[in-house]
C-alpha cells in the first residue's frame, strides 16, 4: 500500500514538473527571428479568445500558457483591460513582453507631409505609411463641415486644401480620415492662425486669400529669401489687375505634377488657370508651410512685377517686361 502511494506521489510530481516545463516552454518566443506584424484585436474580446487569436496568428507558442500567465499577471495587479486596436506584435517576443508591454501600446505610424503637398499627395502618403486611410476618404474628410467645430479660424467654402498643416505626425493605426484631418487643421490653427490672428484680421486680405497666396509662394519658391519677394510680385500684379500667370496653378488645374508646363497646358479651362483668369485662383493649390504663410502675410516692399528662375532654383526679380526678357536671355546664355 505504501509502495503504491509512493508511486502515485512520484507520478504526480513528475506530471507537475512536466506541466511546468510545458508552461514555461509555452512562454518562450515562438520564433526568435520572426518579423513584426500588425494584428487586430476585436474590442471586448475575452482573454481566451485573445490567446487563441495570437496562437492562430503565429505570435505565441501556446494559448493555454498565455492564458495562465495573463491571469497571474492580473492577480498581481496588472492591467486587465484588453483594448480593441491594432498592435505591432512579433513572434520574436516572449509572452511576458507581449502581455506587459506590446498589448499596452496600440500600433502607431509616423507620417511626414512636406510643405507644398496637395490633398491628393497627402492622401497617397497616408496609404504609403500603412495608416489604412484611402486618398479618397482623406479628400472626402477635408470638408469644412467635418472640422468646423474644432478649428479656431474661419474656414473656406469648399475644401480644406491649404489648411492642413505640413508637419510630422504620429497617428494610431485605425484612426479615421476625419480624425487625421481634424488634427492637421488644428495644427494649422495653433501654429499659424492663433499666433497671427490680430495681423490677419487687420490685413486688407482675408485669411482665405492669404492662404491662397501662401500656396502659390510655396510652389514657386526654392530659396527662402525669395518668398517675401514672390509675395510682393503677387501683390503688385493683383493691385495692377495683371494676370498672375503662375505655372503651378495650371498644373493644379490639370491635376498633375511635372517639371515643365507646355503651351497646350496653358489652355486648360479652369478657374485655377491664372494665365486665363485675372486675380487669385478660387483657393489654395497646396498646403503651405509656416514660412510661406508668413511671407504671404508680410510681403517684401518692392516694385517687382516679374521673376524668372535660375538653374539653382533662385529667382531674378524685375520691374518691367523688358527687364524680364533681358533676365531670361541672360539666364539662357543668349
């Protein structure tokens, strides 16, 4: 009888050691060389369902081991909430790392919008960095009604083109187009409108006109020192009723981006074509940065009416058409 009892005790001990070994093994990284991947966890998902998903996705070795570890983690005061979100998870991480860190940090993606991007370029960039927002959804969200209640500045009539501030942003994966647009418009308000609101309101031009001019400067200037001068040329031509004749407005009307504008391009029928229509285009042609916005608000004092680009991107500014033609000949070596 005693011998049989001893055998049972030994068997139980061996079984317990075996289970412990399986448990500890189940906590190890599934694949030390495994690549990180994006995994979506449903909101309100139970712990066992979560463990099963992670095992099915190839992130963990053992759902039971994960389940037991998480229960112990909660009992010791760990966060018991399971957020419904996208997470960057890797089979190279052991279960303790996944539970205590990875599942506490929803996946984010950083996106940089350079100065001068238009809405279509911004929308494409969002998809490129993996934010799961289509260019169409982004463009649809960039309507005044979407953010009118959160942006502390007057809004344009048709589109937020020009009012989405170029910057580097970090968004949680799964953030909708409305949320992204709102953040960018609020940044415009915080970085440009709010600090300069008194000068903007005192200006002879409306905010919309200033942002439109800034967008033209952004697409034309390649050298920082040229921005206030280009701004002055635009103001001077507007004051004289001259057509602006800015190539970038033609490209915006065509909906394309290229180095040179052809004579055929100049015929495009659009209110944005400043070769055909006097005055400013109906709205901004891109989203200008802070330097161009400030140049629009503070143009240089000059009598210049023309400018032409040098090969290095800087411009020669002139007062008369004859001087302008001479500058062109000099640049072309004729």
